[in-house]
C-alpha cells in the first residue's frame, strides 16, 4: 500500500521524504489555509520534493471552472494531479481532464455508488473519507471494503485512496482490505513507527549493555 502525506506543510513533507516513506501528497483548501502560504508556490515546492503524485484541489463548482483550474495546476509540475469533488460536474470535468492526459483524484466520496461513477468517469484516484463517516456514526472502513469489492468485480483500475484518516487503526485496516493508498496526517504517519514496547526494549538493552565488561 502506498503512503501519502495529507498536508501542505513543507517541513512535514521534507521529514517524510527524508525517511523514505512518502509516496505522494494530498492537499486541500483547508490544509493550505492552515499554512497561510500561496497555493501554487506551495504546490510547486511539494511537487519538486516528492517522487509521486501531489493532489491540487479545484474550488469551482462547474465543470468549465474545474477544467480551467485543473489545466493550470497540471502545468505547474508533472507530479501534480487534479482533485475535483464527487458531483456530476466534477465527474464531467474528470472525463475531459482524463482525455487530455491529466490524472484526476475524485474527492469527497461517501458512498459506493459515488465510487462506481468515479471509476466509470476514468478517475485515476477515488478518495473515500473514512474519518468523516465515523464522525457521523457510520463505519468508514466498511465503505473501503465495498469499493474494493466493486472495483475488483469489474477490474476498474481507479486507485482507492483512503482519506480523512484519524488514527493508525485506519491505516492497518486499509492495508488489510487492500486499499491502494492511505493519506495520513503527519501525526498518524509518526505513530506508524512507534510502540511503547519498542521504547522499553531499547532502554532495557541499553541498561544491560552498561553492565557488560568492556576491555580497556
Ligand atoms: C485528503 O485528500 C482529504 O482532503 C483529507 O484526508 C480530508 O481529511 P479531514 O476529514 O481530516 O479534513
């Protein structure tokens, strides 16, 4: 499973790339607003740092507007892929952009039928939001299971990107179900490496090492 970082923070991207666990990046208007930086400049910098897709989200509501924004994003860097919302207009834009050779990430997916339509529109990536479904008392991971099943039934090549990830259990379940990608907030990315027994084990070995006689 590929691991993307869900951030517009350059330091976080730099850190994940340094350790070799950053297959791509997803951004959205909320993440970029948090950084207070110019969207295009930030996207370009991230795209230069990462060897993989970097999602840039459109804000127009009509297909024509999305096409304009999407084409401009795609010109920034070869790694940039265009994010459009899962609406009829978004899926129309997806079909046009895909025909032009621009890869599309269809975002804000909350149902299996929406995911089916995105695959039929030729989406490169579908982004179902698990955390936001959990937030309203539904089971986000169940949606991932359904989409995996449907895509496998018809051999759709659209990649399932698990979005709105809140904790490491979401990551483990994504991998067990067979999602293609999970996009993680930096905090969750860090949590993947840690376990209290690993820390305690290191401490014990270091303490015991001090007791080993050393030749002078
Ligand atoms: C990523 O592509 C999504 O925009 C992001 O994961 C949404 O996460 P949130 O529900 O925590 O805002």
